[in-house]
């Protein structure tokens, strides 16, 4: 075979091979119906992500140079799930928004603080499909911040701390998805709520009482992500400790008290032949068998004037003097602790047993006993009830009315401090469900004009406070109001609240107990040798208290 024929043969064979390859290619194209993925013009150089919240996103985009039959967006946390060959899941179908001349897609149900990937699908009228390159975005956070006006510090309130508040534009209300810490301590997230009328969510956080005071960072976690951190100072607030120093071992129902010779004296009104005295210096008890007038009432307090203890004013009702019936007789009782003898001074007497004089409280000023009481007398067949401030002078045994007080007030207590007389009134604050709560009004008594001069109201954090029948005592020139009945009626309860009034500033301060199980009603509270002692009566749950405590104000 010559070279010419050889060359022609090789050419024919090459043409056969090319034709065969072409047939194979044509055959493969018929077996794979997938359209050619072209790229349409979508302006991703400007983000199509228009609005992101913690749980939603809005997209807007335009498509040009093609007639669209379907378009929408796929979203996934993993970008590989959006590869054209692997894309799956529900398509978030877009709608044409004539206002913006663009396609719009809204996607809800996302998780906050989370990275997502998206791709845009476009299908033209010929059925050809195109996907944009996957791009990412992150859902928004809650925008947590301290509640407006927060100073960055809280104080202890006795057995607890002040409550912390954060606000957020958005929030997940499932508490178990959060963790709150301060230093190494875990704090209690008690609520994430959006109150009616508010445009923000509130995070309510409580600090356990075991957390020690100090400075540090408060951190809030959502899952494993830290979503808030800022400095916080926890400080020791105005508190008092109640340290038990003795125990009253005798059975009792009702007690009266007085302070004498550096000791606390306790009159057991259920055993009218028994008195007990407790010495703070020796912690020892003494017992005296002395008959006690039956007119003394629970929680009544006696006062020393020139070596005698005076109780009053009070009424004895329904008895005879010889053949004469006495329905009501107003009296002052006096006890001589040296002679261990009682005596009384009778004043007004009436045959009408409906009349009475019920004591609210008493105090000593310039060696005279001032008594506040509710008096009822029947005049010309009509009952007349008044609240009176009266004074008894032991020097001449006189008994006279100083002034009439507001009768609508539930109760009064008075005290003399550094030459001034203060009167604390318990007024009705609210009444609901057969329950009455109280607020205090404080006055300074001007004896010359016989007028009450109003002082600062007892208002703490914008809330009126008060109780019925509290203890009043002076400590280092300030007035202290402790305990009493915070409410009476169906939901009646005692309180261990203590409030300090500073006359020089005409202001109140709240002091919190570190021990909640201490006496609150019908108890004594005396300052002896610059130390404060509190005891007996009832605790806030109205159970009898047998303990005597030393109060240490920090």
C-alpha cells in the first residue's frame, strides 16, 4: 500500500471515531433532561435581606431579562444544603410587590442569634431553573438592656436582694432556654413577659440570698450564646440582725410589759399573780408573785415616772362600789416595784356599761403620762365616740384632755425624742376581700398650740407603708417604727418591717430583717444600755413567740 492510500485510510478511521463520539454525546444529552443552569441578573451586590428580627426575615429582590413563572427562597443553617444538586426543603414562595417593584418573601419561625444561608430559585416560563450563589445572614438578638433608670447596683433587703430588671425589644418566653450568672453564682430568671400596653419584654431576675455582696459582671445566656453582659454591684443594704439571747419558758396567752432598773418586766395576764423580769446584762430571770389588775390588756406598755410604773388610761366596767353600780370608770394604774404594790386613780365614772375608754398607746413627756385612747360616752341617749389625747400628772393626780384626734384613724402611737413629741397614725390604705391594709402618717405635736404638724409620709419606692399597733422606740436620736399588723381581717398578717425616721432630714429609711421568724405583734421593744431588745408576742404567721432577741442594726 502506497503512502497516499495509507493516509486516506487513517483519515476515514478518524472520521468514524468522531462520528461515534458525536453519537454518544447526542445519546447522553437525550438521557439527561436537566436544563442548562443559566444565571439571571439578581442584584446581590446590594443585600436582598431587608428586615431581620430574632425569629423572622424579609427578602426583596428583582429579576430582569427573563419572564418568571416561579421564584422563591430556600433557607438552611448549612450552606452545603443549598447546593443546586442537593437543595431541598420547603420553598418560601415569593410574591410580586408592586409597591417596591420587586419580589418579596417573608420567613418566620427562625431562631434568634443564628446564622442562616439562603439561595434564590428562579424558574422561567420555559421551565429552566436557576439558583443564585448561597449567601448568609444572622437573625437579630433581643437587644437586652437594663431597665431605664437603673443605677448599676442593688442592695440586700434582709433575707433577699432587690429584684433586677432587663428590657428587650424581642424575647423568647421559654425560661429554660436562658441562664443568668453573676460571677460564679447562678441567678434566678423568674419571668420573661410583655405586659399589656408595653412595647418591650421584661426579664425579671432575682439574686439568691446566698450570693455575697461585691462587684462583678452579670451575664445572660441564650443556649450557649452570651447575649448580655454588664457590670453589677451588689451591696449590703440597710438590714438588722435579730440574735436570740433568751427564751420565755412559761405558758401564756396575753402579756403586758414595762422597763425598769435595766430589766425587761413581763406581766403574765393569764396568771395574774406572776411577773417575770429578765436582765440583759446577766441573761437571768426573776419571778415575782404580785396580783395584777385584770383591766390590763394584751401588749399594753407601762412607763416609769419617779420610780413608779404607770398604765393608762383604761376603763374598768361593770362592778359595784358598795351598793352603787359602776358601768364604766376611767382609771390610771400605778405599780410600785419596790413595795410590789398596785394602786389606781379613778376619774370619770358612769352607770352606763356601754361606755368605755380603750387605750391606743401612751408615752412620757416632762414627767407626765400622755395617753391616746378611743372614748365612747352616751349623752342624752346618743353615743359619742372620740379619739382623745389625755394627760395624767402624777404630781397632783390630775387627768385632763389635751386635744381630740381624728376618729377615722385606726390607731395612734406617740413617743418623745429629744424634747419633741411624735405621733404615728395608722390610717386605712386599702380595703379588699374583708381585709384592711394600713399606711402611716407622722406628726409632731405642738403642745403650746395643741396642733399636729405633719411630717414626711412613710413612702418607700413610691409605696405607702404602715401597720396597726407597731412598736416605737428611740435609738441614737432617731425614731424607729417596728412591726405591728400590716393588715387585719380575712387576710390579716403581721409585719417585721422596720422604718427609721431622721428628724434632721424629715425622711424615712427602710431597714430589712435578716431573720424573718421574729416577733411582730404585741411584743416589747426596749433600748437598754444602748442595745435594742425585742421579744415575745406573735410572729408574722400569728404563732406565739417565746424568744427574746437583740437587734443589731448594720
